C-alpha cells in the first residue's frame, strides 16, 4: 500500500475534515489515483468497513462492483473541474455481499489556493429502500393497468354526471362501441329506458353515502341496436372528507345466462315440469303455473295447503306420499317418489316428484324445493312394453307348441315308413300326413316372414284390377276341404255383378283364406260359416260369419294385434301363432281398406267385415294361371343337374328326387368343389344354396357365368332366404330363378320342363 498523499491548502483541508466528521451523509475525498484520502463514519458504515481500512486504498480494490460507475465520474471532475450531482449508483458492499443496493451520489472538485483541483469530494446517501418502494409502486400500477385492461368483466370510472372517464376493452366488447365513442357518452345514453330510473336512484343514494355499493341486473342498448343483459356493481371513490369523486363500475355480461334461464323455463314448460316450495314448519305450499297444469288445474287455482295437495293424490298412493313426507319433516330426508294424482275431471295422471330438504340454523328441516314431471306417457309405455314382453313369451311358447304339433305326426309317419311293415294304403296315408304337416310348417314360416316384411316396409304389392267376388270364390273353394274335414258347413253368397278392386291377387286371396281358416279354427264341429259380399257405391264389402266361440268386448280391437289370442281360444282352437289376423289387418290397410271384428260375446260367434275401395268398371283379368311359356325341346334321358348345398341330408334328398325324375345328378357341398366338377360334368341346370362355407352362392353364380361350359346353364338359387332384397341380389349376380326351401315337386318339374329335360323311361 502506498503512503497517504499530501494535499496542499492545509486550511481548506482541515475545514473539509471537520465537515467530513460531522456530516449526516456519507462523505469521502479521493485523489487522482482514486484512493480514499478521508472518509467519515457514515460512509464507512454504508460500506461495512472501518475508516482506517479505506484510507489510501483505491476504490477499485475496495468496492469493485461500484467502481465501474464511480471512477469515470471522479476522472471527469479532476479533468473538467465540474461537479456532478444526483448520480444514482447501483452495486454492493462488503457489509452485504451479493445484495444489490442503491445510492444517490454527488461529486465536486476540491481546489488549492491557486484554483487547481487537488481532490474530488463525494457525498453518498442510501436510497435502496426508496428505490424498492418506487419499483413496487410501478409494479402495482402496471398490475392495476393490466387487470383493468385485460379483465374478463367491463371496468370503468364514471363521473358523477354519468360520463365515462376511463374504461377497458371488455366494456367496449359488451356494448359494441369504440372507446372514443363511449368516452363521449354517458351511461344513461346506453341504459335501457325501462331500467334507467332504478339505476339513477341507486347512484344518487350511493353518492349521498346511504350505500357503500349497489348491484343490479339491467340491460344495455348496444351500438347494433340489440339489448344485452349485464350485472352492474358500483362503488364510489371518495376524498379525505368523504365526498364522492367518481364511480367505479364493474360490468359483467350475463346475456348467455339470461338466455339459458329462458331456455330452462321454456324447457320446463315443454317437458311438463313444474316446481314447488314447501315450508315444512308452516305447511305452506307454493308452486308455479306449470304444476297447476300437471294437477289439471287452471292457472291461479294452485293449492297452498299441504292437506289440499294430499286430497288430489290418488287414494291408493296417498299413504305412501304421507309416509315419505313425514320422513322429510322429521329427519330432513329428501323426497323422491312416483305417484298418481286425480284431475278434477276424474282422469288419473302419473307424476314423478323429487325434492331437496333444507335445514335452518338449528339443524331442523325448514323447507323443501323440488320439481315434478308428468310421466303418464312413460308409464303407459312401460305397461305396453311389459304387455309386449308377456306376448313375446306367450308367442315363443305357442311357436314351440305349433312346431311340435306337425313334427310329431311327421316323425310317426317317418318311423312307420322306415319299418317297411306298412301296406300300400297305410304308406300312402303316412305320406299324405307328412305332406300336410310339412305344408303347415311352411305356412307358419311364410306367415312369420310376411309379418316381418310388412313391419319393415319391405313387402311389395303386385296390383292389378281384379273381380273381388272371384277372389273370394276361389279362396272359399280352397278352404272348403279344411272346413268339411272339421264337420262344418259353409255357405257362400256372392253378387252376380263383378266387384272391381285394385289389388294384389295373391295377398287378397291370402286375406280371405286367413279369415276362413280362423273361422274354422274357432268353430266347433257342426257349426256354420257364412261368406257374403256386396258392392256399395264406393267400396266392396266382404263378411265372414261363424257360429263359433265368439269374442269378449275387450278383444274386438286387440284381436288384430300381433301374437294376441283370446285366452279361451288359445286352449280350444286348433293351434296358431296369433299372427294371422294381424297379417290380415296389415295387408288390408296396404290396399287402402279396413277390417273389423264384431261379436255379441263369448259363445255367440264372430263376424269379420272387410272393406276395400272399388276401382270402377274395368276389363276382367283372368284369375287362372297364364299359359306356360314355350318350353325348350324335351331332351330324352334327362339333363345334367348339379346340386350345390352344404346341408348333406338336403343335398342327397334332392339328388334322390332328381334321379327319380330321370335326371343325371351330381352333388357338391361347397363352391370350390362345384367349380372343379363343372369342367367335366358341364351341368345344364345348377341348383345352388346361397349360404355356402367359404365362397358363398353369389360368388359361385358369378364364376359359373364366366365359365364357357356353364355360361348358358339354368342357374337356380335354392335357399332359405326369401325376401325381395334376397331375390334382387340373386338375379343381379346371374341366377335365373330364386326359389325358397323347401321346394315343391311341381316347382322342380317346372324347372326341368323349362330346361327341356324330360323324364327317363320308367321314371
């Protein structure tokens, strides 16, 4: 360390030293090498070092963090002789290393008698706390401005006269005005006229000091002319004397909430929901007009007494309602119950009531609020669903019964034939039994499929102009063997003049046949069935009467529902699935007609009346089959027929039948096997199942059509799928004919004739 420098002008120096010692600020003298010449206690304390540790030391060595800012200033004062005041310096000292501190400093020249600058004096005062306070204030102002400008609600300062003084962007969004436009207006200018008086009154009370703040919901008129709902909260900024300076307004956009509230009210009304409040301690009951409607009351007829409410509850449900209400009253339980109410006109309605119990300060049940909804339609639907479920179970049981009935005689006849001990007559009767029962099974399946097609809208009517009398006559003749076998008599009375209707021959014959079969089923031996028809001005009427077991009054409409049968009829009739009359009704309605049932009661017989619109005079359409198309020349010795079916029994049975008819028959059980056989066998007729393993029947048909040897063959789809869509798909891929299983022998013979395949000798 170098020795302490000597400074001229001893008198001036002594005077400065006295000043240094007594100064309340930190004071020091520096020589040209930036060494401390002298320092007072105040500055030594700021630096955190004793006075002697400073003397003769360069500031760069003692306070390197501060030297960067101070040394250039000292040099400038020595050079220019000009002082520097109010210089802020930031750094750190040994007293608090690592802590940033702030000082306000000044530097001045110290001159000798000749006016030369011999030293530089410095004064220092600590301003760290002041700087921290200034920074905190700036941050607070910035935070306030950021909050003000970016708040999710509108914020404004409003003059006592209503003029906007300052406002944020959100308020501009809510009102639709620009900031400069609002600053030229008052809040009165954009407040809805119906809300202005209440707002002004609250503002006056706030200004007089009667309120600390006020809140209200009101409407603004936006710049685009639309009304928008806001929630306004206002307070006042006051001076030291408590006088108001301006208002502070917080504006919350509640337009969406108001719309939701209105939507809720509309929904409650549309959903037949009412709300109520029950004061448990006074037994007072209040509810809205929607609940009036649920009780069958006119608006304003609300009951306000708990006893009056109970009087409107169905007597059978009243005890349950009282028991649950007592639980709410005594234990604070919530309420949830379905019950019936009786309207003034005597009608019953089902309600679902749900309420929440609230307690007072002492923990006692005080009141309940809740909602009530009309569930009458749901209850009816539940009842209908349960009824449908019962009918479904009954149908499945009946279906099992109906399937077993024909299978039993078929099995017996089959066992007799298998035994080989039946003579010719008994064998023929056994075959007749099997044929009848098989036809019965087919009819059951066809009826089920028809109901399904009608229900799904997939049935197609092939309508033409028909003489309905001829349809009835032919249907009656087809049903006569069944009726005579049941030892019943049938009389048919038809008009001589035609009754022209526009309809599907097959379906209308099915309708009349079902009604006749139904009449025969429920008529005992020795009974009578009468069929009559007549033409009215606009409609044809058919009546089918029987002397059978009749219908109870409650069954006259239900008898046409799917799977419905009268209980007595189920036990006494000759079987059935309960779908025949439903099928009749649906087919008649598809023809634009109606069918009705009438009966004087059980044991009094029944009458079914069918009405169809007349089509007017028209040329007759023959109901006999059209002449068969010209057949190909008959090929002696039969044709080559390929049967493709994965059902081995079915395929072999069909092969045996074709062989019996004198055809050359091969069998394949999948598509790949069939395609391998056609090259050598070159079939003229292919009977192909659709649901084959691997390659399905549609793909087989496409491949066969692409093969030269089978391109012209007669392709027949023989399948259990028989809807119109199934037929369309079969024809689209190349099948010529679509037949459903089981195939009739007559249909098989027609196919052979179409292909020109004759029967072999002896066949």
